C-alpha cells in the first residue's frame, strides 16, 4: 500500500487533490481511498488530506501517520507545522515553490534524503498561467505522477475531465502537462548531473 | 457500475435508484452532501417523480416525512448529531405510527462541547425509539443497505435508520459499485402502504390510545423488530443472489471459529480492526472479529452463537453510556448471559479521535492477557484529565472544562484570548 499525505491551506484544493489522485489510481485499476482530515476548514487554515493506493481492498481507516509521499501545497506551512512528521525513509517530497530546496533553507533535508525523490514545482504560478487562479493542486498531482511514476499523466487528465469541464478542464490539463514535464526535466537534469 | 466516488454521492445515487417520492431534509454536517446531491437530481429531473422539500429544521424534516409517508409516498430524509436530537419527538411518532421512512444518519458526536466529528452517540441515543438501525462498514455497504432498508421498512411498515460514519465514510472517496435501475427495481417493488390518508377514503391516523390498548401497540412495534430478525438475513441472501455481493445481514464474523479473543464493533472501524487482526493472526494470535450490522433489532442469538466458543471478548464502541460504560457492550453482555465469558468494554474514537492500528494492537494484547480494566478509554489523555481534576480540587471557580482542556493541550481557545 502506498500512502500520500497532502498539506495545504483551506482554499487551495487540498481535499480535491486527494480525490483526483484516487480517481487517477482507480482508472488504472488500483484500489484507492481519499479522505480529508475533517477539520472545520476555513480559508487559509492548515488542511491535511490523505490518499491510499493499493492492489487490494483498502480497509484501514486511520489517518496517514507514516506517508510514502508528501505533497506540500504551501511553503509557508514549513514554519508552522511539522509537515515531514512520519515520512518514511525513501519517501517522496513535492513542494510548491518557485525556489529550490536549498534556496528556502532545506538544503540539509536534501542532503539527508537525497535528490532523487525530492522536487519543487512552481505550482501556484502554473495555476495562474493556465487556469487564471492561484490554485496549485492540479499541477502538484501531475508533478507527483512525474516524480513517483505511481500514476500516468493520462490518468491525471482523465481525473481532471471527470472533475471539470470546458475551459477550466482545458486549462487544468495544460497546467498538469506543463507540471509533469517540468518535474521530469528536473529529474533528468539531476540524473545527468 | 464501478466508480471511484464520494460516499455521500454514492448514497445519494442509491437513494435515487430506490425511487423516493418525497425527500425532505435540513442540512447538517456531515450529512449535507447526500441531500445536496439529491436536491440537484430532483431539480435536474434525473430523479422524477419526486418532490424535494426544503424545510426550516430537522423537526420539520421528520414531520414532513411523516405526513408524506402517511399520504402513501416513499419518504426519505437524512440527518446527524444535534439534528437528530432536534427531531426526536417526531422520530418516535414515525415509529409509533408505523410509517416506513428511511433516514440516513451520518453518525456524528453530540455536543456540548460542540463537535462535528464522528462517533455513534447520535443514533444510539435513539436506541429505544422503535426505529431499526443498520450500520454500514464501507461505502459499498451504505449503498446496499439503503436498498435493503426500503424493502424491509415497507414490508414491516416500520422506519429504519441507515447509519454510516460521518466524514470517515460520507466524505471518503473509494470504489463503489452502483447498481443499475433494473437491478434495484427487481429487488424493491413499488411501495404498497398499509395505511393511507386519502380524501376519497378518509381515515384518521394517530389516535389517542389509553391504557386499554397502548401496551398492545407498543408490543407490536417490538414484534415487528423480532420479525425483522428473521427477514434481515433473508433479504441479505436475496440481495447477494441478485447483486452478487455480501451486504447487510445481522452480524458479520471474521476469523471467529477458532478465536480465543473476539472483538465486537460496528461501522467503519471494523476495517482497521480486521487489518490489525490479520497482522496478529500472522503472528499466531487466535483473535477474531464480530461486526454488528443490525444494532436494532439486536441479534442476541447470533451474537451468542458467535461468541460461545471464545474465551473473552472486547466490545469496542464509539459511544459512551455516561455513568455506566458501554452502550453496545450492555447488549452484548445480555447476549452471553450465563456463559461465564469474560467481557471487556473499550470506548474509542469519541468526537472523531482517530483509532489507529497501533492503539488496537496494544488494546487487543492486553485483552488477551486479561489485564484490561472492565471499561477502558482508548488513548485517553490521563494527564489532561488529572490536571483538570486537580484544578477543581484547588479552586472553586475552576472555569469551563472544555476551554481548560484546550488550554492545557496548547490549543488556542477563544475564552482565553477573548
């Protein structure tokens, strides 16, 4: 079983992101379970949501305390809560930022955990560019697909089309595609370096 | 059709397939998504003929359901927590009048302190209301139980609550098989009421009944639930035949045959318990699980049969009978009267406190050793409790308990910063 935890703030589509991830996993034939942390969400308040992916029925209902992957939708959370709590060794980290981990003072973390499974992505900018709104969730799940190879970009696009229609869907697909390619490029650069 | 969807959405689709004629509800978390989705279906005429009535309160919701049902319409509503409490007088009337209303309860704690999260306090408070109560373990089961509930309610002309864990199920996206309209029509015939308010053939419903007949009317409510004990397994078997899956029934045993220790629970926590039991079985522990699906009527005979060969049992429940201990545990103990079985009660998950596998491993091992207290509060913060008790010993004006505990735990409280 693969467990993903997404941290963000109310209004950033954190819950929707886990739901879409679960749909993308489902269309690939996996079992998936997505659920929010059930707070009384308010715009701007820290929000956590979870997604499990497995190849048999998922019965477990506890919150994800030891994630295999972390998606951090808002870098300002790093100063507020321990988003890395319980992250498994070799776990993936995808952070919404236009800066590198080193630039935002997380160089040690990269040294400790290694470059292969950590990536930053300017997801808010991608949301603004393609959808006209600073919502980073869709670029981040596409970025996660690129980082982990857990799901295909096409499955993310299917999930987008299930959730949105018309121009919003088109914009999100463009944002997802660019995010996917950006992460793949970053990983290739690192592998070549 | 197999779908990855939200529990509430799946249940709304299931209700729509049951062809309700009147839906009335007042929104309250975590039930809201269900009636919102149904409202959209009625408005877009994908669910037709059906009247969706916006009401001003839960009391009105149940009152409208009673009126609609008495007029011969298949009636549905949904609620939770304080909403259920607010409609209680009408809840008793629905069962007392023998009206087969189906209501989803998206189980949520009862305040004060106000809390929107899941436990079973709300529907269990209506234990003796005369409504049947069926508890879903998964969203698939929630979908399936609603279809079975309309059939059972209408056969017996008695109302049913289908209980599903608020947020944990209602807001979870998971794989659900939504049946076809043909399948549901093949299982659930059109509603044929036993009593109808019809201007063409006027009757009255709701007579005042004195000492000469009240006992008989109440007894019949009990007798119908006893009939339900027979019908529930039959309907689950028929459902399996037509839909190809196990859903519903009275109880669901899991590795109970050779178990020395059996854990009894209701609702979605059964999934986490089964995962824990699988891990313990792999280590050689003789442990099993008994899920209770039908809380009312309570399957005394089936619970006794499942437990009779074990050495000890633990009732793990998301509810608390303040001043006694367990609510479900009391019924389970009645089922094993005279067997001499050792029973423990574990109160867990109140107000949405997570119930992790790690806590269950510890609890179940202590149960095996029989070192558990008769009533255990799983993951209770004893330090926080003792601190408040000490405060009360030292100061008369010790202040509001909830605010004090929040303050002690370092969670900002309006009272302290106001």
